[in-house]
C-alpha cells in the first residue's frame, strides 16, 4: 500500500517453455512457478496462451477441454489455495468447435470470466474457431480484459474494453519469434490508446509442425503515458528476454484511474465514434 498511490496490484508473468501435448508436465511447471510468484508477493499471476498443451494443429481436438475440465479445475484449486487471481490461456472445446481461449480465476477459486480469441488467421481457421468481443471481468484487483495472441495485431480487438473502463488488459500469447517484430511497440500502443495497463504473458518453446520458436519477451506496461527523461521507455515496468522467468511489477490502479479521468479521451471517443459514428473518420479523409 502506498499512501498516495493506493493498494498495489502485484502482477507476475510466468514465462516458461510450453511442451506441446504434455499437459501433466506443463501443469506441474506452471504450478511451481505460480507458487514461487505468490511467495514473492504477486496477487495477479498471468500464464501464456495454451500454457498446458501448446497449440499443435494435429492434436487440438484431442487436447482441448471444456471450461469445467481438468486444466481450469487445477487453476481454481491453485488460486484458492494461494489467494491469487490467475489469468491463463487454454484450448477450449465446445461441441465440435475448439477455441483459443483465456480465463480469469479469482482468489476464491471461482471462474470469474473467459474470452475466445476473435482474430484467427486464415491458415488456422480449419482448426480454431473464431470468438467474439470480450466483456470486462470484475475482480478485487481491478477490471480485467482478456485478449489472446494474434488479437494483439488488431486495435479493434481491445477497443471494446476501452468503453467499459478496463484497468488491466492481459494478452496471453504464443507468437512465433519470426513474425514478432514490433511486439513491444504494439503492447505499448494498446496500453496508451486504451488508457490502461497492459500485460503481455508470452510463452517459450517450439512448434514442431511449423518448426519455429515462440517469442517470449513478456512485458508489463503501465499505460500512464507519463513523459520520461528523453531516454528509455518509462511506461515499460518490466520486460523479459527469451529465458524462463517470473516477471513481476506493481501496478497502482488508483493512480492510473486518476490520470485516465484527467484525460478527455473517453468523452471524445464517445462524441466522435459513438454518438456520431463515422463522422470523425469522414472529416479526416
């Protein structure tokens, strides 16, 4: 607790090597690392996309499970025991469809909300179904929004959360390193344009089918758009490289909300694009 900034949301990102199609090994690794993060004071712990199974197209139907399946049950037991909020990605099955999904489990072990990736690239559309826009998830630690992997490339995937007053956007991800140029800039932009904190929880490892490595390089960005000293990136609170790590940083949401309310962005967004849709774009073209 800071006298001026208020209570801290102590974020931890678990960046580790996800082994394709090995649920037991991945769950064991994730469990140990979440416990380590909680022991170091984290109260919001974020795991990568498909952290327990990886995303291997030939096996997605076999590895996917419903939201009341063993993976979410394991997260619920862990969150309840450690009294932390957990965000994580998984392959979700619903009937014949498979979604690249993310969940939030609260400190009481309750499934507080979920999201299905909305941006699916053409090459995977035979394996992964497309979800729809998400809703803000209320937790004791703030108002959370979820996006997954490829969503990061599309501002529209996050924009609905802006109107809902999101505090922290969490992107659970497994992105190929080869195609990840500019990812840090995208994360910082998503934070700035939505006036919120942004957590990029990225996995490591390799996709055997594609024969490509995953990116890593997780980030925690505060989104305050405060000016720096002309050097560095003061909005980036913590960044990881390409090794396994528990990345941690505090977010002070009372301070973030105060700065957000001092800006006219939400009122102008409503005026330009909600009350008079299209007019702002027409004037600019």
